[in-house]
């Protein structure tokens, strides 16, 4: 049900934060795609905890294992099972929350819906579930690169009120990885770093915006009316933990423009139909137009903070709660590969759907 995403390129994630393992089953990947664990591990390394001083210090190497669907270095066209075993779970840190609901977490809503919940690290509501997404996204990324030379790059655009100056048409992966904040604007990155460290010392948290660009996206991806490309991108991004907003192209900024200011005039370059501007964000009428697809995703401040807050218990009675355990004061640096993965999954799925319907 809710753990499966996609139509032709389908992924199903499994596992809980403090369970034995987490992972994903990828179904619908075409056969004969060169694939190894080395193709997947770099993205998991960018997502894993403990990678820098500004993220959760849970020590997990997150080494991926391919259990099925690959033979002699190539995909078989059968389901690909990818697994990562949990090594540094500390469920005892969460014992105080077994009977108390943490503010702005999924504790209350999971219990209200199912009548039971895994209180150890949040279970399926934990961002550790995204390991499966990132692993599957690496497969989708390789499929897109071989099929269309499509490149997906995400980066931290904003943390709290600090906004970076980044040109999405020019940003390179090495620029993103140049600092632990994953912001290619070095001056802004330094300010963001100081802010995150200060907030962590205070026991609080901050949110921000991840911007992502997909280059060399073929024309024609997306289906009207309900399966528009931007609609599937929005669902993909808003399914990520801690997300609260999605924009494509001009986004909410379009409301302050007139039609003549916002329209993207057409021209011809290199014998191809192009646009002079890209306020549409690479999608018009729900279908990709060949320009860069540019999106932004807003992430809230992490809900776990080390300050005392009002809450209720299962009785229900009013009580207090204070955060415990190892948590990110800001999810943005580790969210970058998550956004890239979900964008790649959507594009790969729509690429296969387009090929099946139109032969492209």
C-alpha cells in the first residue's frame, strides 16, 4: 500500500529505524543494465548518519547488499532486492516515549490509526526508511544516465533565513560536496554551518530548502491529467520525512508576476525548440519540454529537540517531554541525496512509461 511508489519502475521500501534491517525491492528495472553495489554505495554514504559534526552521530556504515535481480554484473529484469543491516540501534534511548507523544512527530497519529506503534526511533516514520529510497534512486539514476545522459543534482538552497546564491543551470556535484552543509555557495555555507552549530548547542533545530535540477531530461515525460510530471514530483518530494512544501520553476513567486512577465518565449537553437527563459521549470502542461527541470522542497525543523515541551500521554493526560537520543539539528545536508533519489525515481518511471506508450 503506502510503502510502494511508481508505476512501471516500482519501489517498495521496508524496515524500521531500530529493527534488524532496512531496504527496498525495485521491480520493473529493464534487463541488462550494468549494476553493482559500487553504483549504489556512494549515494548511501552521502545519506548516512555520523558523516559530519552537524548531523546525528548514530554510527552506521550503511553498507548495501544486492540480494537478487543482478547476475554477472547486470540486471535480470526481475525484482532487485537491496538491504542494509542496522548496526548501531539504541532502542533504550526511546523508552521515555513509549507512553508519551513527541510534539510534531508521528507518534500520536500512528497510534490513533493503527492502535499500535513502534516507539523505538519512530519505526517507519523515521528518516532511516529513506535508505531504501536512496538505494533505489541510485539504480534509477544509472538507468537515466545510460538511457538519456540525464543528470540530477540537488543542493542546500536555504537554511532558516540564510539563502544561497546558486545558478541551477551551472551547479556541479563537486560544488555541492565541497562542504559538509552541501551548499555550493561557499559564503552562505559558512554562515549556515555556524547557525546549525549554534542551534545544536541550544538544543533546538532549524529547517530550510533543498533545490534540485535535472538536466538533459527528454521532451515528453509526463501524462495528463492526473499524472502530470510535476504532480508526481510533488508527491515524491512530499512523501519524504519532514517536508512541508514543494515548488517547481517560479513556484509561489509566480503570483507576483503578470502573464507577459512569466511566459517562457519559444525560440530555435541547434535545430531544436527551446525557451528563452525557464520559469516553467522544464514542465508545461504536465509534460517535460526539454529544459532543465528545477524544483525546490521545504523541510521543517526536526521535531526532536532537547528542550522541554508540553505533550500528553496515552491516558491521555497532560505531561512534559524532552528529546533524547541522536538526532539531526538540521536535516538539510542529509536530505540532498534523498531529494535526488526521489527525482530520479520519478523521471525513470516516466521514461519507461513514455517509451511504452510512444516508443520514445
